[in-house]
C-alpha cells in the first residue's frame, strides 16, 4: 500500500514545490511509483513538470468537489515515471466552494483512497496558506507531513501556527497525523544558515532530515525547462541533496535501494 506524505508550510517560497518535484523524481529514480498531487491553485508543480496548464482538462479540483474521480485526470510523464494529478485555475474557487459542503476537510483523503494501491508514494504539494485546501492536504497525509524550512532569518516564524493547526487537526479529524520530517532548504555557507539549522534542530529534535538542501542556482533554473533536477543537472549539489533525501526517506520507510 502506498505511502502518502504532504509537503506543508504556510510560508511561500520555502521550497515546498521544489522538494515535492525533486524528491518525487528521485523516489521514481529509485524504482518507486510516484504520484504528485498539485494542491496549489498557482499550479507551480504542474508547470515545473513541463505540463501546459492550458491543456489540462481537469485535475484535483474535480476530485475535491466530487465532480469526477481523480484517476481519469492523472497525467504520466513517461520520461520521469512520475504521475501528476494537476492543478487547474478552477482550484482557486475550491477554497470557497467547499465551505458549505459536508465532510469538506476529508475530500482529498477520500479522493485519493482508490489510488493508494497504484502508487508507492503519493506526495501532496500544498499552497502557501492554512486554508481549506491545506487542511485537506493535512487530513490526507496518511504517513505524515514533510515540512520544508528555508534557512533564513525568521525561518521558524509561522511554524508555531502550523504546529497549532496540526494539533487542531489531530483533535478534530485525524488523531494519527504525524510529522515525518523537517527539511532544511536553501542552505548556504553563511553563519546565519548554520544558526537557523541549529534553531530548527532545537525545535524538532527527532524529526529533522539529515539531508540538507543547499541553495543552488540549478534547482531554481530547472523548472523553466520543465524538468526536475535529476534530468536537468544530475551531478549538481542540489541533485545530490535531493537524491540523499529520497534515500533517507526510503530507508526510514524500510525500503532498500542501491545507491
Ligand atoms: N535549494 C534552492 N536553491 C535555490 N533556489 C531554490 C531552492 N529551492 C527553491 N528555490 C527557488 O525558490 C523559489 C521558491 O521555491 P518553491 O519550491 O516554489 O517554494 P514554495 O513551493 O514553498 O512556495 C522558486 O523560485 C525556486 O526555484
Ligand atoms: Mg509551491
């Protein structure tokens, strides 16, 4: 049965989408069947994988509002062996449209249930907010949350609010919700980055991934070629870091791969 992880941090620009794409790409590289769910109306993950948003007929929106199952909207990138449940502009309306609906926070969990057997890993990329879409992402995170934290000043600002939201979700909707790990992103050699890493370590002592993602121009360039780093610049430091993160996740999940 597949594992479901949700990438969440209500701060924008911390590396959620970059991590979803590149972790997903390396999990696929190591032989896993991967589905990426683009839960952000901005559709960054969808475009980063080279999908033309205007060509997409449906996606996660249709599944959330119960208009159709998710399966027929899944796109496969055969080169990467990654599947994508894309975001479409309509998703922007879901935040409001779902408000009066029954079971509005469990829509995504139910929508991806029929897909669990088809994939080894389902990664959900959340928007930068703590609204109803992100709540759906939290409730669907069967195996836990992956929280990217950018190594910058005030990195942990807002983490308290995220932790509170996680506790509320545990109390009301999903008692088993766990934090699988915190990933430090955009690390550079400055002392500030080290301080932030130490601070994060203090805050989440048991849950920090050993793999640290460096700041890398290659990682920022890859999306404009519609490619993950594993294709665009496989020998770059950013690629090596995401490969290491994928191996760490796999090892923690008890899945053996050769390096
Ligand atoms: N490790 C990194 N090094 C350099 N640039 C990065 C790195 N990670 C992300 N970026 C860039 O930073 C911006 C924000 O990253 P993104 O993954 O879209 O964040 P989020 O999804 O949390 O909003 C993007 O332009 C992305 O290309
Ligand atoms: Mg994003």
